[in-house]
């Protein structure tokens, strides 16, 4: 039992670390919706993504065949990673363009708003499936007890739901952070694409520069805050 609990804790930690990508994607996607619909989109998107990941686990026997080449020495897993990486790069570049050009693209009309809501949910679920491929294969390699993996997925998604709103709101209130987050997504998209081409990129090479860039940006924000505060205090 102790071994099962230790493995459960390990898998929860793995899912939460990999969930950073999910939070960034969700934050950017829901920003295209009216504020009153964002939390609903987060909850529905994460819930459906969780169900999709559990379904992937339910077909664990089939996952073994994902690594068998089917075209040009590329497996189904590779093709999914290639498509997901390209889509993530496209979405991030497009959102950077909208942010820089101050292009709000407000949807008008009930039909348009409904279509936009559905599109955001679909994109969250699809990209989570892409993000989850490696974590699912890793989890299956660690244990054959599906109840441990499913429990880890459910608990980690609850954690993501808790952190998604405050982190997302903080990013949206700071345009520089939004562009930085989108730049991170481009990097992640390139990494996913390279994984699909069998070019492994150590995660430390991605997350350490991201953390450094984020730290520099937070220092800059702190500097600007103190400068404005001192300017208001100066008679």
C-alpha cells in the first residue's frame, strides 16, 4: 500500500508539472471569450480533457501500437505530435499578432459567441490530448494499476482547475506577460514537433530559460510598479 501511495504521489507531481502547459493554453484560449464565459469554459474544457485522458488510459493496450511506424517511419504518436506542435505554433503566432496589433476581435451575436465558445472548448481538449500522450505512456510504463493513474489524473486536474483562473487572470492583466506566455507556447510547439521527428529535447532546456525569462519580466514589473508609486508620492 505504501508503494502504491508513493507511486500515486509521483504521478500527481508529474501531471502537475506537465500541467503548466495546459494552464498557459487555457489562459490564452479563454481570453478570446467574454469575461462571464471564461470560468465556464475552463471548467468544461478541463472536465472534457480529463475524460479524454481517462479514455486514453482505458485503451492502454492500444497505446503500445502508437509507436509502430505507419508512414515515412512515423508512428501514429509521431503524427499526432507533429500536428499538435504545428497547431500550437500557429495559434500562438496568431494570438501574438492580435495582441501586438491590439486586435480585440470581439464576437458579435449569439451564434458567433456560441461558435467561439465551442471552438475554445474543442481546442483545449485537442491540445490536452497532444500534451498528454507522453505523460500517459510514461504513467503506463510506471504501473499497470489503472486506478492509480486515473486517481492521479483526477487529482491533478482538480489542481489545474484551482490554479487556471488566478494565473490566467494575472497573465491577461499584464500584456507583456501574455506575449511572454505566447512565446513559451511557440517554444513548446516547436519541442512537440521535434519530438514527433524523433528529436528529443531535454525539458530542462525549455523550462529553465522560460523560468529565467519569467523572473526577469516579474522584476521589470516590480520596477515599474515602484517607479509609478514613487512618482505619485513625489509632490
